[in-house]
C-alpha cells in the first residue's frame, strides 16, 4: 500500500502537480451514485428526480496517494464524494499548516466549490489512493434552471449549516467566558464534542485546553496555600521582655519559587538566652519546603536543658535517619546570652555569617561541621565568640552571594562585604533592606535562581 505520509515534508504539504488531472475510475451506476449522494445533507433534501438528475451528471475520478486534490485559497468549481480511500484536510495559518481531519468513504469535500465561486477554505491531500465522484458546479447550476427545487434545498441546507455554526460558536463563546470567570464545566461542551466536523474538533481541543488550565489553576492555588502556610511558620516579633532593649532583630525571605527551602527562626530559650537560626535546604520547590518544615520543627523541639553539642547531634541524627531522598540542610544556629553577649554557635556547612564590630572590622563565623542530614553519627563542634554592645550579626543564605545579573556575573561575597562595610552601624531592618536592595539592583531583572534569606541582629548591652 502507498505510504499515507507521502506528499508531506517538514510539516508542509507538497505535491507533484499543482493542478492534478484526475485519473478516470470505473463509473458506478446512476442508482449507486444517487444512493451515495443521498447520504450527504446537501443532497439529502433533493427529491428522487432531482437526486437522480444530479447523479447522472457526476463522473468518477481517482487520485493516487500524496496527490494534492484541492488548494486552500484557489477558486474551486467542483466537489468530491469519496467512494474509497482517505483524504487529509489541512488549513494553513501564519503559524503553519494545521491538520483538521481525515475523511474517508462516503464523505464529501469541497462542497462550497460545487455550489459557489468562492476560494477554497482548506487544502485536501489524498492520504491513500482515492476513488471519488466529482460534482461540477456548472452541471449543478444548469440543473437549477430545470429544477428550481434544487436551489431551494441548497439554500435551506446552507441556512441550517449557518444555524448549527452559530449554535456551536455560542456554546464555545459561553464556555470561553465561563473559563475566564473560573466557572467552566466540561459539561458545557459535552454535546458539541460528541459531534463531527471542524467546530466539534475545535471544541474537543478547547475542552482539553480548559482542563489543563483548570489543573494549573488548582496547582497554583495549592502552591499559594502552601506559601501562606510556610510564611505562617516563620517567627513574628519577639515577645516583650529581656530581649526588648538588648537586641534589634530583623529577617526577610524571598523564595525563588512559590515556596522555598530557606528558613530563619528565633526564639527565647529561657529568660536570658536567645536562639537564632538560618538554614538552606538542598533543592527547591515542594520537597525542599517539606524538608525545611521538618528541619525547623526538629530545631525548635530540642530540649532547652540539653547541652548544645548534644542538641546538634540529635538534630542531625533525626534529619539523617530514614532520609531516603538524600536531602540535607546547611544551618547556622547560635545561642546568644543577652546579659553577657556570649554567642555559642554551630555552623553546619552554612555560609559564614559576618560579625560586624561596632569599632570597625568584621569577623567570619566559619563552619564547625558538615550539613545536617548526611551522616547520622556525625558529632558537631560548638564555637564561641562575644558580641560587644553595638556589634551586628549578619546571617544569610547563598541566594544573595550567588545572585546573577543578565550578563551572567555573580553578586559574590566581595560585593556583599562592600555593602556591609558601607552600611555599618545602621539598624537591623535597614541593613536587611539595604542588602536585599543591592542584590535586586545587581540582578537587574534577571530571574531569581535561588531563595534569598537574611537576618540581622544588633546587640545592645545594658550598662
């Protein structure tokens, strides 16, 4: 059998003849032709005499597979009734050639060309060898003078088609408006999608598109809800008490997606000790957000009376055990004694925070161990430093230092340190805003590739 794809290259229709010469085919009897014509709405309205008269003036033609039978835009003067084989129907638009349908036995193509001198609305290609009946417009129109009822029936059929088209378009318009309002229901187009024809094909495509839009909308709403939940677990203002006049603290987080894997936390461990934590979970999106929530819960629930090194070991063991996803979290967690300024901390593979001294200069609080979640038996060293009154602790995630601009340049630690040195001595809120603002200005609209989180704490010892 000839290849049904013959005649199509690179998505475009080709043919060996621009104006094909039909191959003669064995001519059926007038009765057989009349029976085939009667299957089509445009001829089904004819009475027996008119139908047989039209049948007598049809002729049999054949087209080999791959032949271009009709060309979109050309004026046609005949219609074809397919007796055997299949044809492909294409419509060309600026975006390319669109396959509309494959039609087979007893279907009619080019019917408008059989009754009116109008441009073809589609290109017809022989998908296989095709045997057909050709109905010439001149023959059909000459019969109108003899049998005026033919014209009446043709007009009636065209009127019915226009009515059906208007009804279909009304359904589609109603469905499109409902989709825009978020009220679309697949049942709106159920009847239309069960029909045949180009508008029914479009309705099925529209239904599929609407279902995908609704699914995306549902996912977006779920992600928005997840983002709201994630924001809700971040800490609010510290309660009034010992910390009120001892520290100035502010933090901010900007996820790269709807939800992220960064988090920060702070809370009073007891009346004089403040816990501050910043962390960055490997990966992004939902898995990172879930691991972030688990990490935050583990750190929050560590018993206050337990030694800090033990708390870190226990937290790491909980995060590493059963971690089949092989996720990990870099984390800096410190405990600040508000009376003395003593800061004991564990840096589990996280970006080194900066300790900006009030008298000038800065220290780096470097890692004291590997990220949590990798080795359940790992021990962690606790380091220590002392904050003087006016010192600022600045903690951040790598979304700041690894921000890129459109040219592919990285923000880097040098630029961060320049901003920190320039803005030294200001309040915590202002410092966080300055850093995030500098990062955004550097990125110049480039897509954010990672979560951006930072926390600033200014210590003020009472005299």
